[in-house]
C-alpha cells in the first residue's frame, strides 16, 4: 500500500507539473505508453523495434501469437499445444518457458497474471482480437520492466474509432474450428468541444483439436474460449488542453482439453497426434477479467500526460496427470516417457494397455489451482524542449504495482482399469501446495530523445524497488489459521541504457545501444537476480523500393536464472530457482522487404516479399552441476536448450484488383532440449522443420472479404517440443474459410 501511495503522489505531481508548464494545436494522444503505437513508425526508433499493425495481422488472420511473431527476427518460440494458447516466447536468447523472461503488455499495461510474484504467463492476451503488436528489443526496452534482458511485446487492442464503424469476421473449418470477432463503436460530438463514445467487442474461438485419446474416442482435445470487452470514452476541449477519459472492462474464459503428457519417440514416429489414455481427464480452465481507467491530456505546448489505474484478475485450474506409481515408487512423466523400457510397467499404466488393471492410486493427477491478482497505477509525462543546441523529447514515468499468486492445490488418484481411469482417492484441498506469493514494486523511469539533426541519442534510466513475500501454510491447514513460514526479499536496482540513431543519408541509418539487462528473482528465491550487459549495433535502409535491416547483438550475462516449473519437465521443487552463472549470447538479425512488381515495373499488380533471419549462439561460460533439468551437468561451452542456431521466415504475396494471397514459410533449425555441445543425443534432439501457411482472399465488395486459409500447407509432421514431458507435435494441416465485413 505504501508503494501505491508513493506512486499516486508522483502521478499527481507529474500532472500538476504539466498543467503548470502549459502555455500555448492540440492532438489528443492515446499512445503515450507505447514505444511505437498504431500511428508510429518502428524504423524511427533508435534501436530494434517492429510494429505489426492490423493490415499485417489480417493477411494470415492468425490467432496463434507464435505464428504472428515468426516474421520478426530475434524472437525465439517453443510451440506447445499447436494453437498458441500458452505461448513460450523469448527474445534474443532469453529463457522461453511460459514467456516468463520478457515483458508482455496490453496497451502498455503488464498483462501477465502476476508479473513480479509469478511471471509464468498462463494467460496471454488473444492476438485474434488485436489491432497491432509491437516488439521492442535493445536499449529502447528500458522504459518497460521489470525484465529488461530481451525486450518487450505490447499487444495493442482495438481502439475506439473516431467515427461510427465496426467489423464482423466469421471463420469455420476443419477440426470443427469456429471463430467470431465483432466490434462496433465510435465517437460523436454531443456539444461544442465535447465528444462521447465507446466500443463493444466480442471474440470467440473454438476447435475440437487434432489429437485423439487412446480408447476415448468420445473425448475432444480442443479448446473453447470467449473474450468480451467494452470501453466508454469522453473527450473535452479545455483551455490550451484536451482531456480524455476512458473506462475499459474486458473479460475472458477458456476451457482446453490439454495435457502435459507427450509421447515416447517410438509412439510419436508411429502416430504423432495420439494421446495416452491416462490423459483423458486432463483439462485447464482459465477465467480472466481486467478493469482500466485511463486519463489522457494533450496540451497545446506539445506536452502530453497519461495516467491510468488497472486491476487484473486471473483464476486457473489445470487438472492434469503429474506422475505414475507402478509399485516401485512415484515416477515423473518425463522420466517414464524418455525411457519406456526401464519404466515399462509405468508406461503400460499411462498408455492404458487393454486388459491391464493397475493398483489403486497408480495414476497421480493434480488440481493445479491458482488465482492471481495484479493491480496498480502508472503515469507518464512527455514534452519537448530545446537545450544545449539540441531538441529534446523527454519522458518521465512512474508505476506502482502489486500482485499475488495463491496456490491451493491437491492431488487426485486413479486406477487404470481396462483403458479407463477410475478414481480411488484424493487429498484434501490445499494438501499438496498451500501458499501465497506477493510482490509490491515501485518503478520510475526517465527517457530523453536528444536530436542533434543527423544524430539522435536516447539515454534512459529505470529504477525498480521490489518487495516480495511468500507465505506458506501447512498441508493440513486448509483454513490458513495455523502457523506460517514467511520468506521476504527486497530488491533495489537502477537500470541504465543509451541508444543512438545516425542518419548516414536520407535512406540509411546506423543505430545501436547498450543497456543493463535485469530480471528479478522470485520472492522466495535464494538465487541472485539475473543480470547482463546487452549490446546491439545495426544498419537500416528504407526507401521507395523497400527496406532492409541488419542488427548484431551481444548479451553478456553475469548470472542466468533457471526456474523450476512443471512445464520444463519438473524433477525439482516447483518455483525453485537455479543460478546458471556466466552466459554469452551472440546473434545476428536480418530482415528485408520489397514489392517485386514495383522493382520490375509491373502495373496493376503487387507482389510483396518479406524475409527475416536470426542466427543465435548462446553458451554457458562456466561448468557446474544443476538440479534444473534443462541444464543438468553443464560444461563450459555448452549451448543453451531450445535455442536454434538458425531460423528463417519468408513470405510472398500476390495482389491484383480484388484478389489477394500470401504464402508464408518458416524454417527452424535443429534444437537441443538439454544443455550440451557437439552432436545432440537422440533423447534431447528436435529436428529442423519447415512449415508453410497459405491465405487467399477475394473482396466481394469494398466492405466484404471472403478468404481461405490453409495452416501447414504441406502437412509437415514435426516435433515441436520435448517438454513438459515427451514429444509433442506441431499442428497438422487444416483448412479454414472466413467472411469479414467492415462497416
């Protein structure tokens, strides 16, 4: 509470300062708390930044953020469910598990359920309803925190239109897929200088899945989600200032018949879309809601001020198999599926062999019941000044935030009886895990864009104070009235950074920067924070014929943190953190785009081409023995897991009149799933793969478009991951049909 009060005072001070300095055209800004914004130009940023606006997102009309981000260099992705419901995303070699090592936001507001206390993002905004996505890497990411190692991803939701308009998009296809996205709204002048309006939006997405559960043909393996939102907005013209107030409410719920259980290598080779009988009851339910109250002020003197208060609640329960006991003790899923010969009895139970009747309590499932709360206030003041022979565009921001994760989990036991699960016992609620993790954080940043003409410098400084607490109750204390074990931690950190952009000529810019990479340890962790010094240097060309960009980066970690989660395979105490010591990540990002028709002088047609390539080399610099499964026994020079050395994206389109199409191709190099060097052992190997997606559309009128999409056009079969437990496939080919109307 003290942190929130301090920040509230700071926000009021920023507002008062803006009013005091105002002296003299007004454009009400609603994008202060972004790097780029929907109206911005990513290539003007002094560093690595990419904006994917709605016209780009609607080409393939992806609902999987993993597929959206493939076109951006420097983004590392590990698929899991084939639909992108629980994305695993990293930037420039950061850890990718549950996107916990980058900053994920929606409209500049932290979007993870508990970004400080428990950053693993079991909820992520649905990209299918977004108006844009911005990706920021390098020194420019210092504005966002608390994790500044790789960068940030900011989802840009549908804004209130300036005039009455809307959209209705319907999609259906294979796997019984069905999707609706609809919104309508606008602003209207109700009296001189007063405008009122709003927006209502609905998004639903569902499919029956592409996997089949052994001996359970009646069970689906898909998902069903809904997302509803509403905004009310008011704008008022004042003396030398325009005010805007906006209240937003958004809520979503998801049910997925998903599991952590993959397949053995042999079973995957025979049928990658199979699921074992023991996973028949696995499913996850997620409920989420968010309130945001926002105030914007645009002053005639060029200053702008934004303040907002937010509250985000997430409740989720992933009920899933956690282990198996064939009489020789409890075994983890990853241990059994990686060695089904040694653990033949356990494998027989999980696979539900016909005629097999196991002992009671042989299959161990868990209610992974967790609830999250995140709330805070933040403000940002921006303005212009002429000082010391240069033009300055400065920003000052403050955020007070608190969040919590409440774990109240119990295990449920089954007998495998002729390929069916029969419940034989259960723990009391909270008996397996009974704890709350909490964090309060105060963040302040100062950022200045100093324009000397051809040279632009962007120094920035961020301060974070994080106070964490973890409270544990006994497994036999479901009412939480007994003795507790409390662990506290406090972190104070300054995060400096500076970037530059130099205009070599009208079309060529050099840019680069250096900043402190930082990621806090969890409230109960005994590990040191994750720290690094991160460098980047690049060149960018833009012109009438297209664009090209090359960026080299070097992240020099003094300490890398690994966090034990069930999604990394378990084998350790969930939540424990491990120090990885010194790590160096070196990489190269290349991207380019043009229109072949323009180059060739073809009239009446457009042939847009785009490509992106990433080379990454990430190695441990010291030897150590770790209890963290993805690392294991580390030697100096070992490569980090799940980071391909090479990945490549290319797309080619054809547009002529009312017709349009795009073919998008992604190639990912081989990966190791456990740290190591040299040839990759079969048990830790994921082969390279190429996936093509096709979209074809035809405009029936100026407002109505019909489209056909083909996911995984060649029906490529590939192993996407070996975690959480066993091999998991990428999504197979599926054909979808859509119709969209704008009004």
